[in-house]
C-alpha cells in the first residue's frame, strides 16, 4: 500500500464531469484506490463516495493505492488531480 | 457471451466440471485448465493465456480458481487484456450451478463475478 | 380556465391533454429468509441490468435526435448504476436485514439524500437528483412497472407535464404529439427546443398546470402568446380554431416566400436573419428563408454545468454552425452571462442588482482567461464560413477598445501557434445601453457593424425590469423614447458608413416591421419562425410608404398614439389574413 498527499488543482474542483473521469481512470487499475479527506475515506471507484467527499479546488486529499499495480495507479491519479483543468 | 476459464490444482477443475455436468447436464463454453505440481511458471502462464484468449469476447473472461494466492490465481489477476478479465477464487460446486443459470441472463462480467462471489459465500454454512 | 406562461414554440393547437405525472411508487417492505437472500440479490441485479439496457437505449435515441454536443447526462447515470459502493450497500441491507430488494434500494436512496444534503456546494448537492433518478428507475424495474412513457400514444394529444427531459422526449411517439405544456421551463429549456425542432406549439412556465388538469381534459395552447386554456368554453375554442386555420393558410402562403428576397415594392433591401442558440438550429435557416444567423447566442453552452466549456468544445460548435450555414454569414455573440452564474466558484458575493452588474463584456474583460478561450474558439472557427464576432453590453468606447485589444492579442497568439483564422473577421458591438446609444457616433468608428439589443435597451432606457409584474407595462417597444433611440443609433452608424441590425424581440414583431424599415434598419434578426411573416410585410410596401409612416409615428407623443396609428395602417397587414 502506498500513499501520497496533495492539493486538488482542478479549477472547478472534482465536480461531476472530472469526477466521472476520475472514476473511469481508477477503474482501470486492479489495485484498490481510495481518496481520503479530513479523515473520511472514499472508494475511488465509486462515484457516490467521490462526489460525497466534495473535493473543491485547493482541498487537501490523500491518495491511497493498494495492490499489484499500486505504483502506476498512484502516479496516474496524482497526475490527474494535479491538472488545472480538463 | 462471457468467456469462462476454470483452473485449479491438479485435476480438481476437471473433476469439478464433470461432476457438475452429471448433475445439471451439459455446460457449454467453458475451458478447463488443469495444472501440474511443480510446473514451470512460464509454461503455466502461457497455457492460461491461451485458454483466456480462446474464450475471449469483448464482454470479457471470467476466471474461476480454487485458491486465492495460487500461482494460477495471481497470474490471471494480473492479466492485462483489451477486454476485462475478472477472477473469482474459492470456486465450489454451488457456484458452478449458479454459473450455468446466470450465464443466460444479461449480467455483465462484473455483475456475474459479484453474484458468483455471493453464491459461493452463501453456500458455506455451519451446523 | 386560462393560465399564462411563457411562449416556447409558436402555433396554436387544441386537443385532449395527456398528463405526465410521476407515479407515486409504493415501496413494499417485507422480510425474506436467509435462503432467499441469493435469489433476492439476483433479482436486484436483474433490475440493474434492465436499467442499464434502458439507459443505453435512451442515450442512443437522444444522441440521434439532438446530436452529440447535447449535454450528456446519461454518462453520469451509467456511472451511478455501476457504482460498486451502491451495489455493496444495497446487497448488504438485503443480506443483513433480510430485506426485500425494493426496501434495500429505498433505504440506500434515503441515506444518499441525507449525505448530499450536508454538502455545502450547491452544484454538487444537486447531483443527488441524479442518484434519485437512477434509483427510481431501478425501483420501477424491481416492481415490474412499465415506465410511464410517451412511446405509445393511442391518440393525438397535447402533452402536459411538470417538465420534459430528453429521456422522455427521445422515446416519444412523435406523430401523435400535438404540443407541449409544462409547469416550469423557459425559452431555452429542453421542452422549448424539442417543440421548435418538431415545429409544434409549446407553452412553458405555466407554474401549476399539472395540478389543474387531468388526462382527457380539453386544452388549447397558444405558443405565440404563451397561454394555455383548460376546458375552454365552446366560443373560445372556436375562436382559437379559426385563428389556427388562418395561421395554417398563412403558413402555406409564406412558405412560397422562402426563396423570395426581403425587398420592398420599390426595390429596397433589408436582410432577414435568424437568432439561434445551438449549432443544430442552423438547419432552420433554409427552412424559413433566413439570410444568415444575425445572432448566435453562446450562453446555452455555459448553462447547466459548473465548469466552462473548453476551447475545443466551443470550437467544434462554432465550426459546425459556420460550415452548415455557409455561404450564409453567422454572427457569434460573446458570452452574455451574469457573473452570478459563476459566483459559487469564484466566491464573489451575490449581487443585489445583477441586471446592472458584473455580466457580459464586463465579466469577460475581468476574466480574460474565459474570454480569450471563447475568442480563440471563434477565431479558429472563422475559417470554416463567414463568421463575425459581436460584443454584448458595450457601455463605453473604452470597453470596446479593451475587447478589441484582447482580440488582437488572441490573434497574435494563434498566429504564433500557426493556427489559422480569418484575419479580417468583422467585429460588431451590441448597442443595448443608453450610454452606447448616445455615443454610437464614437463607437461607429471602431466597429464594422452595430446590432441593437432592444430587449435590454428598452429596459435600461425606460428603467424597467420587465419581469416585475407591477411595472412590466412600462416596457414599451413602440414608445417615442425607444423609436428615437433606434433612429439615433441607425443614423450614427450610417453616417460612419456602417450597418445596423436589430436583434431583439421587436425584430420579429410584425406590428413594428414598417417602422423599423422606415427608420433605416439594415438587418432584422429574429426567431426564424417569424421570418416569413416579416418578409411578407416588407414585400407589400414601398420604402417610401414605410418612411412616411415612420415620420408620422415619430411625430406622435405617446405610445398609445403610436400603437393605434400603426394599427390603422393595416392595409399591408390585412393582406396577410385575407384568404385569397
């Protein structure tokens, strides 16, 4: 299992469209993927849990990936969340 | 049609399927991959790959194995194909029955894997 | 019973109502045995599978009908349907509480509602509705209920609903639909767009019509006036049917005019253009004989979403419009939205007076990142047709200069990137503020054309908020003030050798066509449906007559006098309604 902390750079936060993209991205990996904000953990493959986290521009979030391809998963997600916009 | 591959230690998968067939009749479109003790990993991997590719469609391939953590399980879990490959471990007879019934419903591969896991677990009771 | 709403699609129709009411679902709750858990889980899964199929079918239909650029809400619904967490939660309830699937789904939906209600962000909070919609579909499939769809209408009916979503209209049995009447919505809501594309009448914003009518009741809707009449008395019904017949005759006559030029009897030409909101509407140019798009409102793109459309998205839309319209011209207006639209994201305080506030060009100049993205898209699209760009709400020369400066900057950037665009793209300014009107002589020096946005100009000029029922009567297009404003602007433009268009609602108002003609307006841009009638009027007078009428009208000192004078000049108008 590996983790990384970062801030959401998406201009509009992780609202519906990028959240959808995020889910599709996470689904590609075999590893379990979680985003944690303020102690709340959300399954990165669940649109419900990700939206409920309400990730705004500038929110601090921890990415947790666990599984055979966790390194890849973490890198890809980190890149995605560090983008400024779609 | 979702492709099905059943694998496990020794002849277990072969016996499992033939037993199931005796009870519920013919089971079509399933490839059985028996394994040998101390088989060369690269050899096993090639055989599993071939089996998966044989039954593949864009709906994907569901691999049913006997034990989580076995070489066969790990190899299949880490397969990367253009179509989805899912693995359900701990296969038992009730799961094979369920497989026969569910294959004709319109479940996609994730739905099917989900249901087989449920059926497998639910069939384990204690008295 | 007469209910007033908002006209959404022109025409009059009378018929039986078909009221689309969301069915109240009774959720059964019962216990299942442990043995039945697997079967119940399977039943839930089967419902998911069915729902998945449903959504795929609807998605396809909507795409086919409205094109790919139409907002795709179904992508989100599909994600929700396949959400592993939702599935786990539901099945857990079935297993652990020995509950039937319907109850489990209802429980999960309730939980979701609670979770989302705590989210501060209003846009995200609204996403809860998507979950509810999907949940409702799943429940219906579990209960074995057929969707109350419009797929099989046994008779021709007028659909009455709270609102109409793309998923509903996509499956509609179109040949049996006579018109729409909805509680909510506006000119750009889906109902209106659908009705216009089907060329059937529609009235929206009727507030509570679904509560005041039953399926099978008689209803008349007038899409011109925005009126719905439930169970009209015989005399009223006859009156409307007569008018409908007149309109049908008129339409036939006018259809012949499609190819005819908009020209007075003594050869004076005026251009008749169309106002559009979406690229696909370019198809209407040919149908109604428009000579181009005089106003492409780009706001539609920006609505109903949190982020802004990307340059690429916008480019594709503008390119489509430019290409399809070619060789006819397309005038694209830059973003005319209020800053309040973006307030939640930019954390700006709510404006007390958004109408006089941070919107349109002011917003764009303050947000060059957003403005330039749009300009880039427009410039890149300009090589695919005859594209001009127009700035809304210009209130001073300084603003115009700033906007043009940003346009030049954008051009330089594109040049550097070796991206092609039309070097000499024409630039226009919307004249809709009194300050712009009175300094139009100054503005005329630095633009290629004017377009008078009368909707806003009248409000600002007469200090009237037309939505305020108490004073809406003061909103008077045919008033001396407004006519003088228009004259001033047109004259200022002509003196500097530029043309002036009118693109507000009055452009399509046949009561005012003669005056606009006589004032020297060079172009009228209106909802395409109005073009044939306006053309007919133009073709039945000489410019001399029009000028005389205008002179007389300008000499009158009140709206009442002007309006009654115009009514008396009914000769050309009378011709329209005589069966010949």
